[in-house]
């Protein structure tokens, strides 16, 4: 990340390649002046320098009497722009040649190429958004489902900032009073009301725990909720994966132990991305390779958020008592996860057998993956198992690992403050922990001094032009 923030920068804001139009963006104090030198309006004697902010102007980009392209120029004057600087956006035809001609023209006349994320970094540095909102911009661009988009938009509108701003302000007020007490330590006075301070520490602790707990859900929703399909060989795990994806992704065979490695793919169901993992059949075997696959199956299940335990409907009636014990074992092994039991191959059962199976193994979804019977019901059941209520209620959900780490560190610090209060230790000792908590909370939004390396890492992951 370059440090010359006073330069006028330029970049292609639309994806590279041929399209109907392309948008070239400039930002900096001289942006309007630079474009004006090579822009000729369709209205004679019209200078961009005299135009109002947020206006559009039709004309041509001309170099030495050579018309490069007919363009539409958008002007945004500081501070009322995305970056807080003068911004010009040039909409030209989508020819790669035209794009490069315009960019090269301005690079030769006072601009430099923007670094990854430099437009958004300037917006942050110029106070147009805080650091968490700037990071959310990248999440909005990368969102691939309704759920991930909704979380990113909520964050970009200041979700976690609003959540922490008031609490951080109150903690800052108490920190100031405690620092004042240190100045009068020889006079044995208390400026900070200890009862109210304890209440605030309790509230902050609860908020931090809630936000930290939301990360597992938020991260899964952002990257796709992992669902492991486990069960004995030949119960139809690969067939179920193919039915869910509506394509022949996994090899299907009557031979037991066909799947020996985990097969993964994603599908969007009702705005939520699920990442399904077809695993090797779980059974006792002396086959070394198959045993490796079975070990992987358990590892995938350990890392999944949802588990589908698939059983053979035909065999379930015969060995219902044994199956109930297996279900109990699976649920106990993965007691921290949601386990959905499914009986497959119901197309081979009569209505009487279906009723009997429902009675023998309650709370089990019956379907046929091969015939795609009740697959839609399974999809509905999967979305119901996901806590999308938090999204509907517009709750703050943490999806950023940097925020998660800062919140964990802030919780450690505030817990130390609580211990200090309980033990009635000297004020100057737990005041250090208060400052630590404030620092970590401030790092989330950028209100505290943020290391330049961190800024470089954050914005370096953006695309050029944003």
C-alpha cells in the first residue's frame, strides 16, 4: 500500500474485459482539473471546473485532436464523495483498447494507478466511514447469497459500530474519572461511582459474549454452512448429494465403499448457502484406504455445523432397536451440533411400512433421493435448522475474524477489570485493563491508533478500483 495519499489516483472500477460500458474512477484534489484538460463537452465552452457536484456531462475525451471516445463524466466534489476527495467517474465504451487509452492518458498527466482498496482506504482516512464499515464494503462485493449480502449491508450501515459506540463512550467516561482519581490518590477520593461502574462492566461483558458467540454462525453464513452427510455404506449418501445439487456430482454404485474421500459442493437454499460434504460410509473394515476415508468422514462431521445421518428405510424396520441405539450414539458424539436423521429409499416401501417406520423411528424425515421424493421438504428442514431469525431481526452478527479476535481480547481485558473490582485491588492496576479494553474496541472501528501494517493487510485484499 503506497503512502502518497495526496496523489490523484486512477483505476478501472468495473471488471476488466469487454463489455457494453466501462467506468474509470479518479480521486484526488486534482482529479477534476486533470480530466477537464482532455474533456470537450458537447456544449461548447463548458468547463468541468465550474460545474456543481453530483452532475453528469456528455462529451469526448480528446488527446492532441484525436477523439478517444464519447464519454459520460460524473463529478463528485469534496467532501461529498465516496472518498471525501474530488472524484470523477468516466463512463466509456467497454472496449479494452479504449479503457487502456484513457487510463494511460491520465497516467501520463498527473495520475498514478490506485492500489488495491485505496479508494475505500481514503474514505476511511477522510472520515467517510469507520474501519468496520470499510471492511464490509469488500464483504458486500464478495457476497454470494442473500444471507451473506444482508449481513454485509448491516455491517456497512454501522452494525457493530452502533452496538459498541455507546458502551465504549460510557467506559471512556469512567476511565477518565478513574484516571482523575489517580491524580488525587493521596487524598483518598472516588470520582467514579463503583456501583454504576460494576453495572456497566456487566453490560459490556454480556454484549461482548453475544457478539463473540455470533461469529460461528456469521462465519458459516458468510462462507457457506457446512453440512456433513454420514451413514453406513450404500444408504444413498452420494445419491442424496446428487439430488440436492441436481447434478451427477458423486459416483453412485451398488458396491459398498465406493466413496472413499469427501466430496463437497455448494447450493443456495432460500438465500442461504449450504456446503454439502458427502463422506465415506461408516463401517468396520480392514481396507486401509477405506479406513482413511472413514476417519476423514468423522473429521468432516466434527467440523460441520449440521449433520445429516442417513439410514436405509428398508433395513430400518427390521433393525429399528439397533438403529435407535446408533442414532443415540451419533447424537451423543455430536451433541454440540444439530443432527438431522433421514431414512432414505422409501420408494421401496408400502404405505403400511411407511406408517410403521414413522412409528418405530420418530422425528425422522422420510425420502427417496433416487426418485427425488421429499427433497424439497429436506431443503425446507435445513433452512429451518439455521437460525436466520437473527438476520430477520437485523441483529449484529460478527463475520470478520479480525473483529472476532479484538472482541475476544476486549472480553479478557474487561474480565480482568471485573476481577479487580471484586478483589478491590488498587485503581491504578485495573485502569490498565480498562485502557486495554478500550484499545481493542477502538481497533474494530479504527477509533484507536491502528497499525499501518493492519491497514495495508485489510485494504490490500480489496480489488483495484474499490
